[in-house]
């Protein structure tokens, strides 16, 4: 699998990235991360021991795109406990880390939060095997948007189907509604989404014409007490009515981690590029997402194509929980670095520190070898 820099999608290859940065300074970022994805996983099965094994859990990696068509229409989604470095360094309100999340892991890829981006083509079907062999609690997968049989809906209370620890189950998911969709665990939904069990499902329509740059972005608000509770580090009774969001992420990371070209989610463009961004809200709050210095149009919503007559230029799109908005724009601004962020400004914070949180940026490749870009990375704590 080719490593791409930027948000999941058609970012820069490693060679393009090194050329853009002059192979010096910021180029040393390549491979930098907090915690190793190869750390040994915990082997404990008992609830008591599970409260003490967080340091031995693997770290999550950024979400990958899985082309299910290229795998014969089959994908295995394993459940994996992990640690999640939201913003691991002592800068800009950090460190911010979840000592335990429940992640999805596609095939032989690393576990990730959000989960892997499952991509297929209209008219095909997917066999999604939920492998809970090493799990410690029941899970399911529910897919939004597509029309499927009752038994494949992924809701245990209405289908009678759940996947207990030690077992597997295969869902038959037809790709009959083109567009960008959302999937998540539907067992004790309020808790399992807040532990990281959610992701994007993309159905390309027949004859799909990709943009020059195409990116996937999942935004989410978190109550950090929940992952800390399941690691034994917080003592409180969970009540969704008293949920208190205090961490805000783009593709699972908070700024400045979001701006890291390899571990984060910058939108890297060239002048004149057509840019398409698939935005999904995996959280419980609405988030008005704003891009600086670029006007975009919303072309899809929840798997439905918006007629051209109904489209208009805008610079904020308000995304409700589980909504999916696909936006398009042309990279025609003065080449530079422009923010993309939630405009509930308290969501652009790490604790009491501003800026942070639900913020990333549109970065023109031509400025990635400039002093200001290197200074931005130094300020974020990533340049060496």
C-alpha cells in the first residue's frame, strides 16, 4: 500500500512530499509518531486485569482506505482494544491521549479510530465479516444509507443478532445507494461510538469521475472520561444525558496533530486542483465546518446527489450527527496555508488552549518548503 501524506485520499506520495519540502527540515517528520504501532497487544481476558493493561496496548494508526472491490467484495473487520494519541506532545494544550479505545481493524491493517474507510462501487456487494474472536464484549456493525435485508441491519435488539466475544459474523451489504455513508457499532450505541467504533463507507456511482484531489474527513466530539473510565482511570457513572464533550477531532486527531502531514489530515492541493471532500459527523453534536479563503458547493448529502439548480457557493456547512456532506471547490486562492475548522469556536480548543481541537488546513504544495510552514510545524512540535 502506497503511503500518502495528508488526509485519507489522493494526497502526496512520499517522493512528492519530500520534493515539496525540499527533503530537509519538515521532511524529518516522515515516520515520526507518538507510541509505536508495533507495541505488543494485551493478552488479558479478565475484566479485572483489563483495567491495568493499557500501557501494553498497541497505538492506533490513521484510517486507511480499503478498496473492497479489489478484494473480491470481502473484508474482515476485527475488534481491537488500543491506545489513541489524539495529540501526544506537550504543545498547544497537549498532551491529549485516550488510554483505551475500541477500534476496528480491517484485514491485516493496523487498528484505527475512525475505522477504515470501506470503498466499493454501485451495483457490487460486500461481505463484511465482524471478527470478535479476541473481543471482550458483544459488537455489531450497522451501515447507514444502503438498503439491506432485515437480518443485516446490525441492530441486536431488532434483529436478534449480535457478535459475542470469541465469535464472528458476516454481514451482506449491497452497494445500492451511491454516496458517502457512515457505519458504527450498534450494541450499546451511545457508549461504543464514544469508544471509537465508527467509520466511513463509500459507494462510488457507476461512471464515477474522481476530482484531482479527493479526501475523507470524519469529525467527532468526545467525552474523554469515557475512554479513561474503561482504562480504569476515571471513576464516574456513565450517563449519556450528562455527557460532557471536551475533546474535538478531525479523523481522530486534534490540532496541531491534524496538521502533521503523515499522522494528521491536512488537505494538500496544487494550484488549480478540483478538490472533493467527503465530510462525516461521527459525533453527537452539530459542527459548522468553515474553510478559509475558498468558496465551495455541497454536491451530495447522505448519499443523495444535490441537483445543480440547488447548489450555491458557501464557506460554512453545518453537519448534524451522522450526516454526510460532500463538498467541492477549486484550489484557486493565493497559494498558502488556510484553516478548515468548526466555527463553534470552543470546539477549536484543547482544554483551555486555543487554537486546537477540530481544526485542520488546506495546504498548497508550493508553500510546503517555506519558512512559515516549517515554523508552523515547529510550533506544533513536530519539526526536528
